[in-house]
């Protein structure tokens, strides 16, 4: 009885939580909203300060996961909310999930990186660019060459480098242009002297797009754009800004925030990735619902090709001028030219930012909630739904609890499991970021709370939403830590119609379990997924897959085979080849399932016209080696069950 009475008092606090704005609890009148004339400023889920980056791993040298005892890890530094804290639940979570042992005695030290092959040198080209670039703008050492020869593919790139295995072909020179004129001169010199150029932004690519083609015999030059990172013009009257393409998302937001503005594009990689990279991969950010995907934010982008500058003139919010060259930079993945600058739409900083979370008994209840939010017309800046595995990961990376936090945690657990009847092995969570005016935020909070209740969910409070949003920035550090333990993991994503969410996720789960057994994987494979974006016609599903590679003869090869098959499963079940990572080289075998033969011929003809000497020979997307479409037929249409057909008039069923 005493516990029940205590619950009656505490449940409103446990369920509603404390709304947190800019990292601290606030209250301001009836709404509790925090605002000031210039807006709320920087999104403190990531640190805006500069730092020294790892040469090959993800992120900054001041941050890493490490063992502080045989059963506990900690996060070093002070850059992220998790930093400086011990995480006692993390190792037990990994062991339970994978059914393998994890401990400091299993950590593999990184192998020494061997010397790179001697670079290919094109002397006439080198002589010509000496007149354009200073000595400080050119690097030919082994370390910069290797850094610029890979992205952040966990297995195909990082796992192998940690074990002293370098790519078969690496770049021969790195050049750092500082102006658009230098880019023009570089492209002209490369075409005259038959040199290959591969654009490089933040190095965060996860599609193999930065990998040099193994059979390329010409000199390969990596064009690192990060010295072109200035805001060239800010037009407040028209709400746009002209920015050089090498700027990182973090620096762009910092500069805009100082002016009371935001671009609103917040990908998981915002600290490291660049504007040019976002455009080249058709990127999507966490706050897409409010600000749009990158193609909605960019009004114009300049692409430098061997046949000149590609852009539209003059700048206007929208034009009907026939087939537009404006779209060429988007998704180009370094195969058509170098993106040098772009015009972005900007908005005033939101006056209020709130976080929220909602807990549901199972994944399909969470999907019903997302669908209801989409149909309501309301657009929280970010709304994401995690499956049970990822939901438990969020709990596993919470710091050690105080005594009072432990009491509250036990009461929450009692209320959810015993009183509400939730199952800890099935429950899922949705997290929300709500931005706008005080009135907008107040209305969205009310609607989200009502729709979550109607879907069978409970409010989890703002702290859960804030923590779930912040954990995103730790995922890649976790990946690199697990890599040292022989645990391989990587992400892949797809877009899918609403009626294919269940079939896709279920089919991937089943196939992964079977593939793990077939390939002799120790323990159990790992699969988490979340719905990270919602649209009227469907969603983005973001998977994280992994397994323990210890005991396998070639763990990376096994991983490639399993991942390849899972992509096939996604396509067979009606998902897209990619939602925002792009194609690069890792998805190239499936390109004929994404484009018709006529579309591929048209794209290749356009490439030949713009770049006849194939200066931009990164060989990504449809511009890789010719493949016989007959050996890559399109996937069969997804199989719909009788129940699905009966429930969906579009499939010939009852209304």
C-alpha cells in the first residue's frame, strides 16, 4: 500500500518529466518556455568548440570509450554530455545482446600502418599547379594520403586500417584550394594532363565513395575543400546566405547562430561533415520535419566541371525554366565536378526548444503514433522511433545513478511493468525535438501527448527525449570502441512506404539470424533500427547491424556477404536502395534496381558530355564499371499478405 501511495504522488513527475531547454530545467510563466529576442541559440547536443580529429577513426582525440575497470567503461573528455561519466550498464548490455564475453583483455591494439606505395607523379601537372598553389596547400606525405583515401565505413575501411591493412590504391597528392579560382585552375590542369580529381569534404562518407578505384593508373589528387569555409554573403531581407562548400555543419551553425539564424540541417555527422558533402550525397538532417532535407534548404549550388561552371541565373526562390541544371550537384558523389559554394535558405532561431519522449508497449504501436502525427499536419522538428534493442542501448549508456535516481528508476520500472503491463523485451520509445514560438511548442506538446495516448503510449518526459537525441552523437565512438574488441558493426538505411515497415524490419531480423548461424558467427548478431524521418508516403528506416567476428577466418569478408544479402532483402521487401547515405561503391551492385536502363544511359551520357576525359573518376553511383543489367534484374514487387490486401484498397482490398 505504501508503494501504491508513493506512486500516486510520483507518477505525474515520473511520466511527465522535467522539460529541458538548452541543457537546463527552466520555467517562465504558465508555459514554462524559455525564449529571448534572438532565439535560443546553439543546440547543445553537440559541442561547437574545435578539436583535434583522429587521423582515421571517427571524431575528436579528446573523446573515446575506454575500460576503467573490467566491467565498466567511461567516456573521456568533456565534449559531450556522456563525457566524464562511468557507464556501468554498457558492458552487460553488449554481452547480453551478443551472447559473447567482453572485457579489457580482449582489446586488440591497433596494428602499425605499413608504408604506402610510392605515389604516381605527373610532372607536367605538378609543375603547372606550383604556379597556382603555395607549398602549404599541397601535401604528399603518407599520413595525409591515407587519410584522404577512405571514409568512415566501419568494416570495409576502419576495421581494416586498425589491423594494418591499407587500401590497394591510395591518392598520390592532397591539395587544399582556398578560392573558387584555384579550383577552376586545378580542374583545367587536371584535364590537360590526364589527372584524376576526387573531392574531399569532412571524410565522414559511409558508402565507400572516397575509395580510389583499384585499377586507376593515372595520378590521383584528393581535393580537400575545408579551407573554403567562409560565409560570403548574408542577405537578411531575402533570408538566404552564400556559403563556401567546405564549411562544416558545426561551423556553419555557429556563425549563423551568432546572427540569430539557423540553416536547420542537423545530420548525425554535423560536427565533421561539410556543406558540399551534404549536397553530393542528398543528405537528410534530424530536423528535416521543420527545415527540410538538403535539397529543400539549398536554393542553388555551384558545380565546377571540366566544361565550366554549372549554375542557374539569377537567383530566385523558384523558376520554371525547363530541365534545370540546378539538380546536377545533388547526389553527384564527386563524379561530375567540385561543389564550391551554395546559397542556403536560413530562418530565425526558434524562440523555444523542448524535448519529449514517449514509451510504447511494442514497435507497431509506435508506428501508429508516427502515422497519426504525420496525418495531423503537425511537424515537430525531429521525431524518431527506436526499436527495443536501440531503446535499451539508450538506457545502457546512461551514467551511474545517484541514490535518488535509483529510487526513481525502480519506481518507473514498477509502474511501467507491473501496473501498465509493458514488457521490457518489447517496449520501444519515440523521442521528439519541438521548436518554434511558445504558442507553437505548447500546441505541439498537447497534440503529441494526445496522439501518444491514443496509440497506447505514455509520456516519458523531456529528459528521455534529450538523452535519446544526444546519444546519436556517441554512436560512432561506440562503433570504434567495439571494433577494438573484434565486434563489427555498421549502419544502412532505406526509405519505405508505411505498409512495408513491418515486412522490411521483420524480414531483415529473420534473415540476419539465419545468416549468423550459416556463417558460424559466435553468439548472436545485433540488429537495432529506428524510424528517423516521416513523410506522407512513408518513412526512413535506419538500421545498425553487427556481430562478433572473433573466431571467423575473415570477419570482414563475412560481414560484407551478410550486409550484401540484407540489402537484397530490403529491396525485395519494397525498400529503397538508400535514403540519405547515397550509393558510392558499396551499393553499386544494386544500382540497376534503382534506375531504369534508359535513365542510366542518360546519366552516363551527361557525364561524358561534362567530363569527357573522366577527370572525376571516383567511379561512384552509376558512373562505376559497366554492369550487365540482365544479371541485376529489378526486385520482384513486395509480397502482400491477404490481411494487408484486405486492409488496403490500393492493393485491391476492401476499404
